[in-house]
């Protein structure tokens, strides 16, 4: 008992060095356990929910992470100023930074996470692989040498054999990672990966790995304490990804048998015991088609997807973190861990899946999450989604007795979620969950790439969508006759409504008939509606005898409609002047595709460029996006500088088209 007492590190107030739903998640458990909580915020997050929910909040800098959430000195100072005796890093930003963990210790603060030595050992992918190999953990063949010269890297890639994976040694979350199909594409991919790694982690060093074809991405949740105890909490399947970033996670994995779970779990526990690991961690593996598994990396923190493990084990992983950080023994033995049912989590992101998952920012006009299911978020109607941070804005987690039950609950929840004002991947997530391959539990990391056409398929009822939009614009117009007025002997005249929907302009003629119904006509198609109920934000109607309902919001010249899980954004052009054809198309001007920061200008004034040639790299929401020349010609002007923050649509590069191209 005396030994245990000497190793205790009690604390009473916790500063959460993170933002948004991450901070709120930690605050929730900390409050339940009786701790005081302190939030930190950047200028972009002054009105954020995590700031309002905390007992105290401290400003730590400007909007960019490097000027706020990544400032170790500012966070330590905030803890001192607020009287916090412990810091929880969340599961992003500084969570895997050994310098931050050491700075906390040096300042006499408890770091709620592993030791700086463990973070350093496992945070570097090259060093981690060496440690794992010594511990007998199977690893993906590759190159993790110190010689980073371009020629050496290309030679090593050829030795490994293509396809090859480039990975940032200090990376995570898919940043600084590139899959390269052949030697010709390697130099550009290497440059891009290094640039992104340097920007995201301050370290451009990369390793190379053999690309395992169509694997499962399986991770094992582990916990250790300072008394040498360690356990695993089973696996999570994180195979559904875009840009090497997870979108859907589930536990248990449809591909892992109890025997395989026991083997992978034992390997993971042996590995963390070998380094005296404390706190929460995750070992990530690739599982190939034969059932062989290979270590990829270890995340020395709690993962975004930890709720699915909580759902099937009944454990609060943040509570375990806090108890271990305070010096308590783990208190859970391996034989105590029981699994119940199936859980699935989706990441709702502010991104446009139809345009290469381009990050989106802006103001959320309406935000209503489903009830009766776990939702982790930090938004409300009117919240601003800034371009400086990750695009994930919510996690929705379902738990059922079976996988099919969990999947069904999640689809229903997504269909009820209203996110109006900023484009999200809501409809895409529903398509993934409904896809037969996912339903059968067959999804690998190739799932989105293999089924992209089906997952991105346009809605079959485009005419009905346009007609519904016209009906709502007509019926909610303050000058329109009341929808309840019923039959009328008065003559009604058709009105032409002009809208933009799905990038197309539609002209719909709509007329109120004498029996009280409505007819919308477009290109010879006719839809007849009868409205049964129309409130401030919901319409219940019948079309061709089928009753349906939709949620909607009129906001300035926009109409948002949530219909069967798909959000339609309608631009009312009825009173707008006709737009000129394809403004800016082929004019040689390269425009920023989103709000973001210029990280690389790849051309110079006077340089000849080909159509499709990369000219600028923009970073938004922690991802790099290469912008290319729309025409062949000569660069006439560079309108931005590296490091500059730009807004959507800003001209960044101007190209004078070749005479023959023009």
C-alpha cells in the first residue's frame, strides 16, 4: 500500500489542451468524476461550446494551430494561470508530442498520457518498427533509414517493389502519406508527402513500406499502468477510409475470429509491456487476405473512434486514463473484459464527397443531431466552422445486439441529422453503410476506391428533387395563397421558378390547382403534390399517392432540404439576373478551391506550363490540395505568397494561354 501511495500523482483540476467535441468528451467524464475543468481556445473558437462548458477558459493565441493549440508555452502558462494541476491533451494536436509531455512534467503538471520516453519511442514510425521487431511483432517490410536523399529513397522503393507507401515518421491521420503505383510517380509523391509532413508535424522525414494490397485496417486498444499491468480491449476495424483517413469504424471486426483476436491482443500487450507503457494506446495493423497481420504504427493516445470500444465493453476509456494518470492501478484484468454486441461509428465531416472530399468551411445555418443515439459534437445552429482545423464535425455511434442492428440504427440516425449551410459527407456515409459489400462485412481499405462510382452515383430522382424545391419556394413565399385554403373557383396562373441544384440550373413551372393541389412541370415531366402539413421547418406531402416528409430551412437566397438522409442545397435564381456562361472557365486564372493556407507555389512568372500541371498547393483542414493549370501557356502572375491565408475563389495564379490553345 505504501508503494502504491508513493506512486500516486493526484490532481483536482484538469486543463484540456484541445478543442471542439474532443474537449467536450473529456470534460463530460472529468465532471462526472468530480474534477474541475479548464478549456483553452484560439481566436477562431472564442464562442465555441467547449469554451462555454468549462469552468474556466484561457485564450492561447490566434486562429492557426501553430499560433494557438500547438503552442506548448501558452498551454503551460494557461494551466498555471488557471490553477490546473493536470493536462489532458485530447486525441489530436499535442497528444503525441514528447516535448509537450516533458514540458508538463518540468512544470510540475500531471500529463494525462504516457511518458515522454514512450511517446518518443513509438511516435517515430522508424524507431517504433525496430522496437516492435525486437518484441517479436510482425512488421510490414520497408525502409526506415536515416539517409533521406531522393535518389536513395527511389532506389529503396524499387528494392521494396511497387506499389509502395510513403509515410511521415512523425505522422498520423493520413497526413504525410502517399501510395505510389510506380517509379515515375515517386519523385512528385515524395515531395508532396515531405511538404505535408513538414507542415503538419515539423518533420519532413519519411519511411517507405511495401503496400499490402486490399488489406483490412485493424487496431488493438491497449491500456497500461505504472505497476506493469497491461490489457487489450479488443479490436476495431477502420478499413473504410478516404485519403488514408478513417470514415467508418466498428467493433468487433467482421474479419477477426476469437482466435485471431486473442493472438493480436497478446502481441499488442507484449509490445506495450516491453516499453513500460502507461495509459491508453492503440497498435495499428494491416490484416491481409490470408489472415496474416503486420504492425504499422502505435498511436500513444486515445483514438477518435474509441466510443465503439466503450460501447461493446461498457468501459469509459477517459475515466481509465484519468485513474491511471493519478497513479491508481488499472483495476481491470484481461479476464474481466467482456464484449457485448456490435458498434459502428461514422465521422460526419464538413467536406464535399462529390468533389474529391474537398474540405468545406462556413456557418452552419441549422444543426440538429438525432436523439436516442450517441453523438459527439460541439456545434449548434449558427456555429462557424473555421478552415484551420480538422474537417470532422461530429461522430455518430450506434450499438446493437448484432452488426445488422447497429448498421440499421446508424442509417436511421444519419437520415434524421440536419446539417444545413455547410456541405457534409452525410449522404456519402449513408451510401457506404447501405452498400452490399459493407453490409456483408467485406469492406477493406480499397472499399471506397473500388465502389466509388456506385457510392457517388447521382440521385435518380433529380426531377422530383427540383419539383420539391420549387414547391417549397412557392408555398413558403409570404405572398403565396395559404396552403390550407382548399378548393377555389379562382383562376390560377403558373409561375416559373428558376433554381440551381446540384450544379445545374432548373426552370420549373408551378401552378396551384383549383382542388388545392400543386403541379410542378419541368422539361415535360409533371409532379403533382398535395400538402398535408406545412410548419416552419417541416413539410408532409403526397406525390403520386405516396406520403413523404422533409425538413427544410429558408436562409437568405438558399433553401436547404433534408430528404431521406440527403441534404439538398437550392439557390433561388428566380429574381436573379441570368449568369454569363461558365464565368472564368478556361480563362487561365487558377482560383483557390477552398479557404486555406498557401504552403507551396510551384511555378514562377514567365514559366511555361501544361494544362493539368500543378501550380500551387493549398492546405485546408490539415490536408494538402494541389491546384493545377486549367490551360497550357505562360505564367503571367503569381497573386499569393507562401504562408498566405486565402479565401475560396481568390485568384492565386494567372496563366496567359498559348495562342494555339486559345
